[in-house]
């Protein structure tokens, strides 16, 4: 399955592009790349920073810049021309087995989203190409809240039992330090 790492956000809470921030001497995005390289049919990064070109993967810019996750999802669907998996760069520790489970659970033309402990993880999901027009309409109307968009759609839930590390959403240097501690403790 074509897979897109969403790295085009503003990173306003971190003050620098979070996907390129080092965690244990490795850029955050590299954790996802290493996990996905033997699973995904094709990996592309949606980003605007030239530093992503160092990973020897195609880098594409948001078709609609500064439109948040919906803009990234639209860009992925437009590029893929098919259903595609999207994952946010700030959740770098999802296991290979979870990606495989997501892909196996997905049914064509079905929106498929991750859940753990009843919490939705909308930026670990498979988005069907058939919703591209609906995504674009929301962007054009400046209705950019992903949860509002998802509330208007049916979706398939895939339940996971994410570890503390897999649940991590790294948006600040404090969260980065927490991830470092968890990695050091081997959890």
C-alpha cells in the first residue's frame, strides 16, 4: 500500500520541524521510515523542509499549504490516486505489526482508522481515494478540523493495544525528552 508520512505541519509548539529533530541521534522521521521500508509498497513524505530530501524518498509539498492534516491527506490522496495509508511524523513508534494489521483489516474504498483504549488516532489510518472530493470541499470551505470531517463519515475501526511509546505524540521538547527516557528504559 502507498504510504505517506505527514510532515508538513508548522511545528509551532516545537519551534523547528519536528520530523527532523534528533531522538537518540536519529531524526524522528527515520523511525517511521525504518519501520515502513519493508512493509509499504511505496513511501513518500509530505513536507516543505528541504532536509527531508536526505532520506532518499520522494518528498512532495502540500497541494494546499497550511491547511493542517486535511491538507496533507488531500495531498496524499491526490498523489496516490488510490486508497493510501497516512501516518503523522509525530507518532514515530507504531510497530510494524500494527501497520500490517491495519493494512490487512482495510477493505477497499473504506475509511480505516486506528483506535486504542477507545481513543481514535486519525493520523494513523487508511483513507479511501473516493473521499478526495469531500476532503477538498472541506479545505475550500476552510473547515479544517479533522475530527469534524471524520464525524461526517463512516469508518472502520481497527483496535490496537498501543504501548506507552506507541501512543506518544511528540510535539514539544518535553515530549521528546519523555520519549528518550522511555527508549532508554527499553519500554
